[in-house]
């Protein structure tokens, strides 16, 4: 599954390709559905192969490289054109899930951009061909999980496994170093870099501030947007006695650092550190990760900087994985545009960052953000230096970092916030709640936005399988309320006819705290 470390394309002599057709992603494994439930329900209202098309793509590649190697973007373009032409000019409804939401954002820029970089469809292609884009669990502003994944090949699930079965993952479980192999493979996938948090401190907060400040888990139940304000006021009072969480500190070395006043943290800048003597011995070469080239000096420097915000995460990743980030920064960008009319933003590396691109000129097109809420979702991490084994990854989440009181956001070295277990609400909801809402510089034609949140209820019994009211990132694909919303739009309904926004989280309140020039 690994790609070439230099090019991000096929390694010599190995070709792995995505499956085509509806079978590409109906089931992940026998009995484990992904799109199957939705496909079956759309079939009930008359959809079939000729009116329904699964745009499978190689999710390991950078978005532009799917076109370079497989012409995937061109295929999506001609498939949509064919479907619209053969269905009496009725426009298409697009349903991206997860990273697919970023991929389709890239597609909407690509399809209208002139060749050779773009698809040459002209400035009104989206307006002519797309009725609605219904994004499910779209990580528009990235996910903190991508940082822990790239930094130490782990996230909450690994940290939890470490806490439950200490030592198992650190042993060579399968006769080779499991974690290093995972890291070596995933670091050859350019697409993982599409998920790094975007917008820096403006969106994600800094040492002392974050939009979700004061969030208390398990303390919300509300129905529609009108009840939103009323229920907030009752919350404010009991927050003061709870320890505040500095969510803006995405990585802290030590729980004490995560909680300290920023003025008390002494930091030594890592950027000019001498990386020092290589820590690798030759036996590690089969599981090469860039950590082998770093040396003790570099590793020590990373830990001595103590705390990293969304603003310094990029520097950190460039320092620990220069080769990977050099490849990635040719394809992705993480900033906020000052002036979207600057010709530099015509380059494809900006196309999947909603803060550095304009939506197409398509005032009739509707954009939905559909996502689960009510599940603790990774937001920031407490790290420690790993016990120094020669081939090991030198940093790991400190799974002993815990808060004892109920309703704590810190468990096993991971601070959580509201979301769908993978994507925090901020990432899936902010653009539709504020960045794109109304006519803004990011949405100049004023395409209409709708947020539809689905409050998570776990399955009540084993017969219910993964649940019909799940808000979890993948299981939501079997959520009856979500499927009904999609079916109604696929049958011609508008967002207004669905009932407009449906919100349970604090996304509007949090969005107000983000000061972004609109």
C-alpha cells in the first residue's frame, strides 16, 4: 500500500488501483457497510446504475495527482455531464464523505479552471451541473488527529490500547515494529497532509485562547436553532468551577505544560536546533521513518519547545518530517488568504483549503454540512518522550495523563471536544455556519448553506448492529435521519424544505468567537 517516498506516486513495479462502480465502497468488509444502506434507499426511490455513480478515487494520492495518474477528475466531470444530459438536464446531487468533501472542493475549482492545470469547464460549470453538495462529516478545516498520526503514528485508539494493554504495542507484536511500519506507509500518502489543521491560531486558538473554551462534555440537549441562545445562558454559570482546557495547545509535552499559565512555560526554540548524531543503527533501515535522520539533538529540541499550537504545528512537522512535508506542501496549503484575487491562488495547492479559495459562481447551488455530534472527539494531546529504543518513534501520547473528575475532557493523554469521534464540530461546521454563510469573500455568489447535525445515540441492542441513530464518523452512513435528508434532496427538495439548519452543538457560538475577515 505504500507509495514512492519521492514522487508520492507508484513505487517501481507496484500498481494498486481503486475499484470502480457502486461495489467500490458499498461494504468495507462483508457485513460492514459504508455506502450500501444509502445506495439501497436511493434505489427504492428509483435510482439505479445509470443515474447514480460512485466516484471512487485513490485516497492515498494528493488530489491533483489522482488526475495526473488516473484522470479521476476528468472522469468525474464527464460522468456528471453525461448524467445531467441523459436525465433531461436535471442537475446532480453530490454526496462526499469525509476526505471526499475536501476532494470535491478541489474538484469544483479544478473543473472550472483552464487547462492544463484545470478541467477547462468554464466559470459556470458548477452552476449548470450541480444542484446540491451534501457533505457528510467533512473535515473542511482539518483534524487534530492528523497531527498525532503524522507525528507519532498514533491517535486516541492507539493510546487507549496502550493504556489497556501496556507494553503490547511496544513489543514487536508481529515480529516487526508495527507502529513504524504504519508510519512508514502512511507518510508516503500525500493525502494525509490534506487533513492537517488549516487557518492556524485564528481558527484553532493559541496558547491562551480557543473557540471551544469552556466546553463541558455531556451537558447539552437542544433541538433547533431558535432554542440555541436560551440554553447557552444556563451553561455559563457552572463552567467557572471547572478547570479550563487550553484546546489551542494541540501538542503539549507533559500535562503540567498543558495546564500551565502561558507566562510560566519556558520554551527553547527548536527551529535552529542541530539535529545531531543519527540515532539509527543499520538494522532499522527496513522501517525507515524520518526520525532516524533526526538525532538526539533534534528530538530533545522538539520536547524542549514544550507546546505547539495550530500556528507552530507546521514548523514542527517540517522539522521532524522534512521530506514528507516538502512533498505535501507542493499539493496543500494551510493558511488564510489576505486577498483571494491574488493570482497565486489559481494554483491547485490552494483548491482544497476553503480559507484560500472561493466557491464557484453558482447562486442556485446549495451546500450542506451533515455531521454527527455528541461523541468525544480528539482536539489536543499530551505527549512524552518515548523510552529510547533505537528503532522507535521518539514521541508518544502520554496515556497516563488523566483527569479524575466526571465530565473531564482529558482521558489517556487526549483532550476531547464535541464532534463525530474523528472530526471536531469546528472543522465540519464552521464554513457553513460562518465562513460561507451569506455573501462572503469565500462565497461571492451567496450559495445557500445548511447545517444538519445528528445527535449520536448508540445502538440499543446487538440486533441493531452499528445503530440507526449513530453520529459516529462512518456509522452515520446508516443513520436513518441522515439517509432521509439525502433522499429528500435527491428527490428534489431544497434545504429550506428539509427545515433549514438542525443544530445541537455550540457551532454558532464558537464561530462567533472566530475573528475572520469575511
